């Protein structure tokens, strides 16, 4: 599941700056390289797979992306108000600790998730 959500972050981050609603330069590092190679080599098949998922789960992709943006904005606002500690439950491959300006060195970030998922990030 974490990798599926990460694929949405990669796709959104590959859009032009004017079009995307967030940018996550680290997400690509959490996706199996074979998946990225397949998508680059077989663009039509990859696009068809995405369309099939959208038919099965309408709005899922957009809701994932909107959720990323919402929580990015929420964390930024909290940092501006003096946030000192952030706990991310079900962190998956979340990268906010690295990409949200103002967190590093000022906010203690704790990520909580399954050991198998977190071990990939370390």
C-alpha cells in the first residue's frame, strides 16, 4: 500500500510546476525501480493500468494527492505557529520530515509504522 501511494506522489511530482499541487523529490526512491522502468518503457500499458484503477476506485488517485497537499499545508501552518513535535502515525514512505521547510533542526519528528515499511526508509 505504501508503494502505491508513493507512486501517486512520484506522478504528481513529475508534472510541471504550474500543474502540480505538491512536489516530493524523495518519493521516487521508495518505488521499485522495475516499476519505474516498466512505466517508462511501456507508457501506454502503464497509462491503461492507471485508468483501470481509476475505474475500479473512482477518485482514489485525486483523493490521495489532495490528502498529501492538505497535510503539507497543515504541517507548514503548524510550523509557522511554533510546532515543536510532530508524530506521523502510519507514516509509510512519508517524506515530510525531509521536504517541509522549517522542520529540520526545529521540530522533533517521530514516524510510527510497521517495522518492514520503516526499515526501507532507514
